[in-house]
C-alpha cells in the first residue's frame, strides 16, 4: 500500500476504534501509526489492540508503527464537602495539604512538590486554565491565593504551574508499570509526558535502552527554555498544543509550533503536531474550515506527522476523521507553493560524509528526475538523513530489521520495506532496483538514486551514492 503523501498520520485507539474491522478501516483510510494512550484503558485493552495491529501488518505486508503515550504526573485538587464551588475574581482561596474536604475558601492539594516550588506572584491554573489564581503567600504545606479569573471548580480538577519547574520526575510509578508493559509488547515509540528538562528524557532512555524510539512531548513552558538539549537527547518531538495552550497564552502557541517544527527538522529528528486538529469531528461528520487550515499549516511546515486524539479514539466518526486528514494532506502536497515552502525551510547539511551524501542524493535525484531515492539502513539513520532533506521524489527505506521499518513509519516521506540485507555492492544495486519496480515507484528505463553504508551492516555509515537504471523484470 503506497500513500500519496509525505506527512504521516497517527491515529489514537480507544473505545470507538478497538475492534479489528475499525482498526483495518483506519489503516486503509490513511493511518500510518497507531497510538496507545496509557492514560485510558487497561493493559488488557492495549494488548488486544496491539495484537490486532500486528495481525493487520502481517496480512498487508506493510510495517505499521505503534506509539505508547505515557500519562505522566497528574496534579489535581482534592474533594469538596458540598459539591462544586463558584470562585469569584478577587476573593481569597487557599490550597493546602489538609485532606479535609474543601469549601468556598479552601481545598486540598495533595502535592507538596508544588508548594516547594511556589513563590509569591506565581500563577496557578485550575481546570485546564479556566480558573487562575495568583499566589500571595506560601509555605511547605499551603498557598494562600487570590482568584484572578473565577469559575466553577469541582473536585479532582487538574492543576498547572506555568511559572515553576516542579521537582517531579516525568515517570510516575504508574508510568514505570506502563513503560515496562509497552516494552514487553514491543511498541516502536514511547511518548514521554510532562517533560520539563533533558534529564526527564534521559531517565526514560535509560529504561528503554534502545528498544524503542523516545518521543518528548513539549507541553511545558520550562521545556522551551532547554529545547536544544531536549532535542539532542530525544529521538523525536511532539508539539503538544493542548497543554501548551493552557500554560502559555493561546496566541503564543502558533509561533511555538513553528519554532519546534523547524528546530526538529534542522536536527533531523521527527516532529509530530498534535491536539485538537479536527476536534469538531468528535461529533460532526465534517471539520470546520479553521481545522482544515490548521492541518494544512502543519503540512506546509513540513511536520513529519499529524495526530488525531479523541477524534479517532472516542469520536463518532473515527474513520472519516482519518480519511479527512489524508485528503487534506494529499491536496496540500500538490500545491506548487508547498514545495517552495519546504525547500525554503531546508537546513544546511552537517559537515559529515553521511549528511553530504544525503544532500547530494536529493540534488542528483531532482536534477535527473529520478523515480525515487532508495536508502539501505540498519539503524534508520540513513533514511532519517534522506527524509531531513525533504526531497521532491519518493524515498524508500530498505532495512533487514522489521523493528527499524516500524519505527521509520513515523517519518516524513518514507515508504518502509523490510528486505534482506545486501551481500555485496552489486546485490545492493540489483535488489534496490527490483524493490523500486515491484513496489510501484519506478518503471523500466527510469533511474533511481541509491545510498548505503559500506561495509554493509555498519549502522550510520552512509558513504555510497549510486545512480542506477531500473531494468525490465525479464532482464532484471
């Protein structure tokens, strides 16, 4: 199955999309990667979904990526004695460690780490930012606040602390259990929530030990202050616009999205744009015009993937949402302006042999009007470099490792093929030409550009570029 677009689509699975027929329909509609959200559902639920995906993969012969998204720390207020309270701007309100049910003047906040990080003048956001408090005084077990933006507050609502780095690990005990489970399943990507600093990514990578790619979700303002370090450690980024839009002014989020997308592209790391992309399709059969433009913007920016959350997990039209995202991406990528914008954002190659050859492969392929670029890869690094160039011709990632093919399913423009490794240089060229022809990317008489590393089987050693003619099947 060949996609007619470069950007990839991630579909979250949930109550609306857990049976084999729906998962197949999502894949056929355009889903390249499936997300297992560890915030919802049991391990048994996720195991069944994983099994369905792998059976579909075996049947279709197409590598499918699976991403396990860890919940991260959830900071919530306690309970109220007489139900929800209505907070009014200007009133005093206290948060403390007292487990007694709250009232109009106070409520329990069972997180001493928050009190340790606060200082007068800082803000606290409750219920996804709908209620804002400013801290007047605080101690190790309380924060005396003034309500700046009022509203109805009910029990167990979330708390955000945008002005402080909290002394919390990105991995809670639940996350550690979920991470172990996901690695035992054999997922391809681990998404890390609540990343504030590079150490949060490093902590997860120590547990994962290369068994999966580690994707850092950028949803905290503190992460932006150390973005370069986080990008260096992470294998991929996610622009988690939902939480960013809570802790930062909404008008700041579009510029941050562009900054993150371009920084990840420059580093050659995959970047995913997520949250509320087609939100209205949770209930409606068609999206709003603004949502279509939102998806289009991510495609124009050259994001590697766009993600559906509730739309495919719990919505009334999960398959239609994926199909709509697919159609938007296909349409945008036929716009002449798309190629010029992608080219304008291209970064200069690093001064390495591998990067120089990847840049040269793009230039040669476009100059010769080659049918495709084929990259032989073991670890995935050769194909990642090719995708970083955002060439105007298709890119096939050829690898003997199914795990590598699955992981690369997230990456812009890559059509991944599991193939036995080449035995020598001539076998490499011959096998690549056969695959390009058999997969429908090249016809006899067309040229393809091939990159690889010699000696074969050496990860990351891209040092060969070859232009080859595709021959007729009878001759080849």
